[in-house]
């Protein structure tokens, strides 16, 4: 059928509001299930992760990490004669972000049978959405479901003067065309620490200001400590337990004053103090929900508190597990659920835990990597969270010091923690912090999702000499 006619329809089976990675996955699964789907996206198809978050930030980080890794290997570091080529790093970043053009994503969507409308969407009633595009307004209806995948937006703290100066969001920080001479970073979460290190290694004089006592507060304590050490080695000044009293413009730059009276001057200020669900402008009030609040969903992705069961949501907008890969997981579930329920599937209707119709892993097995150098890789509970959940646990802690790590890098520094539910004798949490530990994470995720008994895990013998040998040492530390 002619693509223009497909996108001029006024009725589809599924309307997806938001065309990031999450929305794309919902639409793709719905189409694979035999339904007609349309994505309504006001900006670039592919969304935040493709153009301003996951991909360009890692493109900025990877060259510095690779160079640092070479310098940790005797015989290889002697071959390093210079630093990073900033122009080439930014050029590769641009390529990774597709030069901020979505032609390739549009071609993929349309070749997959997914209609795309470039415009803004607002819910006007059950299964009804008003779309505003270059040609004006039109109403589109959904025979089966409307799915909200609008992601999240930066949250700005109430600091006097902050709204009067030019600031960077994470979008600005990942798409900047030149290296700022002085960069101040407000916030010590994953975005703040990653971008602080990326720009420091590209030559910026970076000051990181964190209101709490440690970096990465949602991870185990040792993770933030190791990352802080790595940042300091790259010249980042870290101010902990520090709050800003005021921000103002000064001589073409930005002046920050802490509550302790210290003055900090910067050419750019990155505000990385968290994100909120992007639900303000999509018409939630029409269906009795509160704009600006997360959309509460069950494990099938169906929004609670809306009559008729036609409204679904996935990704950051739900507040459940705000990382891209987990949003895509929930999106696959939602697409399959809608298609299955449309076909009368009892399994889709019941959405039993751990079936393909339920995002069960959101509760117990959310993996996350902080791509600093050293890296942090974690899945499941932290020790504090397990205790808060009322689990009777036992913790195994040790330094990552095995044959594989000693070969991998001279003076390898890393730490690992394994948390075991003593009643079921299964893993419920694992954290690694160290050089290049991200690739260790999926084994931990499989062990937690599969509820592999700790005694059986003993028989999963790690290859020697790899860093994965840390698994054997953790089990020995536990007492097996």
C-alpha cells in the first residue's frame, strides 16, 4: 500500500505516542502480531538514547577509556605518544548520532510496516488522540490501544539564579561542538559522572558538585568511591556535601557560589540532577490522571486507574526502571500483550509472571552500567535495598584480584559484591566496580532471573585467566 495513504489514515489498531527506542519496540511487536501501528513523534525518530544520551555519551567516553586501558598495559603504553584527537572524537560522536538525522530510522519503520507521523500528540478521550503537525490538527483513533512512550525530561533544582543563566542539559553536553575550557557539573549520578569524565579527558577543567556525601548514591558505597578516585585521577575536582547558594552570569561565563561561600567560575554548567516522567502535555487530565506524574502500570504495561483497559505505557514515563534496555524490554511486553489480547489469547490476558506478557524483571533484576573508567555494573538488590525488602541475606565481598585481572591491567583495581537470599539460596544482587567489568554483568543477570541455586552456580566454572574468575572467588568467599 502507498506509504502516504498509510500515514493519512485516521484509524489504526495501536497509536504509540513517542518514537524513541521504547516506542519503536512497541510498534514493531504490535505489527509483528498482525496489528496496524502508528508512531507519533515530534522530534527525531529514535529518541533520546540514539541522539542525545546512551549512544553519543558512550562515543565520547570510549576513546578516553581505550587510551587509558592501553596505558595500563606494560609494553603497550610505551607505544602511546600523544593524547586524544578531539576533532576525531567529536567527528565519530557525530557519526554515532547519525548527524542528528533520522532518515535511517524512518526508512526502517516504514519498511517494517509502521506508520510514522511527525507531530505532537494529545489524548482527547478513550482511544482518541489529536495530532498536530505541519498541516494542522487531526484526530486519530485506535481500535485496540494507545501507548504512551514519551520518556523523561531533565529536572531542574530550585537554585536562585539558575533560570537566569545558560545551562547545559545532558542533550547539550552530548552534542557540544567544542570543549569548554571550564565545565561545572551539578549532580553525581550516572549522567553527571560519565559526562564529567568524558569532557575532562577531552581537555576541560571540570568541577563536579554533589549535594550528597558520595557519588552514585543508588549503588553500593564502594562503587562511588572507585569512580571518584578515577575522576580525580583525570583532574576532576569533586565537591561532596556541597549545595549551591546562587548562580549568576559573569564576564561571558557563569559564577557559582556554594553555601560555604566558595566561588566557582565556569564557561558551561551541566545540570544533571535527575529526570521526571514527560507527561505534562499529553492530555492525561482528560482520562482522570495527573499531568507530570508517572503513569502507574501493571506488569503487562496497562495503565492503572483508566477505565476500558485501552491505555498502556512503557519506559521512563512509568517510573519503574528508567534505563533504555529495560524500557525496550517493557515495550516488547506491551506490544505482545496488545496483539495477544486483540487475538483473544488467554495467556496475554492473564500476563503471568515471567511469561512474555509480563515485565517481571522490573522488580528484581534491572541491570545497569555506569560507563566511567573504572566502570560500575550492577543488577538486582544492593545490600541496603535487600535489607529494606526484608530479605535474610548473606553478603560476599572481595577485591577483584584474579589471574585474568592481573593480565588485563597492571595494578588492576576493582571490587565485587554478591548478595544471597539465604532462605532460597539464590543470588538477588551483584555489583562489580572496576576496569572493563560491564561484560561481566549479563552472567549475573542470568543467575538472578533464572534463580540459579547457589550450589549449582558452583559448577559454572569460569575460564582461566579471565576476570570472570571473580565468580569462583565470590563463591569461595561465601563459603562453598
